[in-house]
């Protein structure tokens, strides 16, 4: 009889604990949705941008270790944080390039409206080695009002045995956009 009671209590505890996580799971599923499904699309020709940038972000889908004969694969998360608390920005391009500079993936087919303080993220799976050791992203954004520049970063991670590897790469502005003065 004690065996049946213990089994019943164990099953009851597992059932109760599984119900506690359902809200977190829904939140994580929404956050994991691709940016092009989470945010509104806009037509660039309908905008009157006054500022913007092209940002270069180094990334590493794998890194060498030891004798350069072996590599460790890394998962990459590119995060584009709209730092403005008041105004949206428009993401007009997010391109992933490989070690040779060739385009691997274009993530933005139609420009995305990124709300104030929102973040768009793009994930490259750890098993995807298409970028190589010298991968990079090119991010282009515009805004219809003066806004703080977004924070654009790539976070690379790989859990290895009991140690993990993590690398943070901050984007660098390579081109500024400013509106043409009206004539």
C-alpha cells in the first residue's frame, strides 16, 4: 500500500509541476517567433527617413582551437535593439555573409517596423557552419525622426562538456544615412 501511495503522490507532483510552466512556455514561443512574423511590414517608399545607418557585425559560426585542424561550432543570435523609448525604427536589410563575403541569407524581404524598445533577433543554429570562422551580418535601418542608434550585437555560444564558450560581438557603423536637404 505505501508503494501505491508514493506512486500516486509522485504522479500528482509531476502533474502539478507541469501546469506551473505553461505560461512561461507560451511566452517563450512568442519570443521565438521570427521577427518578420512578430512585427509589421512597411514600404520604404512610404517613409520619409531622416536618419539611419548600415552596421557591420562580425560573427563566428565556428572557431578554431588547438592546431587549426579542428573547430568548435557556435550558435549565433543577432539582436537588434531599438534603443528609442519613443519612436520606431525600420529594418530595411539584415544580411548574413560567409567567410568569403558571399551572401548566405537575406532575412528581411520587406522592411520591418521595430517598435520603441523592441528587439528583433535572428538565430543561426549551431550545426549551420555556412558562415565559417569569418561570418558577418550587415544591418540597415532607417527612422523618420532623430532616434538613438540601435544596439546591434551578435552573441555566439557553445556548451562544451562542463565548460561553455560565449563571445559577444558589437556592431560597427560603416555608413551613415541622412536625408537629402529639400530644395
